[in-house]
C-alpha cells in the first residue's frame, strides 16, 4: 500500500516479500547436515498459509497482482469504498493473527524469517490504513495502484482523440 510522498514504495516492498517467499525454493544452498537445526523441513501448514495469504492479498489488491504477472486480475480495481478499506484492514488483522499462531519450533529458519517479514509488512500496511488513514487523507495512496500497465494503455477516449488529431 502506498504512502505519502513515497509513491508506490509500499507496493514495491510487498513485491519483495512475494519474491522472497517464492525465491527461497530457487536458491542454491548446501544441504544441511543430518540432525542439524537447519535441517527441519518446516511446516506444511505455513506453506499453505502463504499460498492462502497471497491469493487473498491478490483478490483485495488486483492491480498489485497484475504488476506481479497475475493477469487473471486484469481490468479489476480494489474496493476503495470506506467499507471496502475497513474490510481490507480487518482481513490484514486476521492474517496477522494466523501468522502469529505459527510457533518458532514448527517452522524452519527460512519460514521463521518469512513469517517475521510478512508480519512487518502487514503491520506497515495496517499503519498506513488505520493510523495514518492514508486512503482518506492522501490522494497519492491511489496512485500506487495505477502501475505502469494501467498508465501506459490509452483509454477509449484518448484513442479517439488521437485519431481525431491525426485527421486534422
């Protein structure tokens, strides 16, 4: 979620979260020594939670989803009504509670890092939504949701104007 004067910084940071969550499986790291603390495979429940979180976040932030390459969300916008924004914040609170339910002992080291990072992102989003009330006080909040794939396409009216200008 964007912040005052920061443009889409919050969105970029969340993109990093998504990349970290998915790039972890692509990193080449040496196999842990059998019996070592780093060997733990972690929680399958955590992996499911991350998938559920991502799906829910993309549903609530379809423009962000499109920026991440999920084009099934093309043409959709978030619910920016006051009720929709409150519902989004409530969902984030629920997700934070779910993430906090995963205890260190059941998570691998990578999953513990992911959980802490995800919690910090949820807390940041909640700050800008609830404490700063950015959707209600700062027009640039909405700019963060109009990424390049939305700004680079001409609207029907713009296309008609360009055709009219060419005919002159």
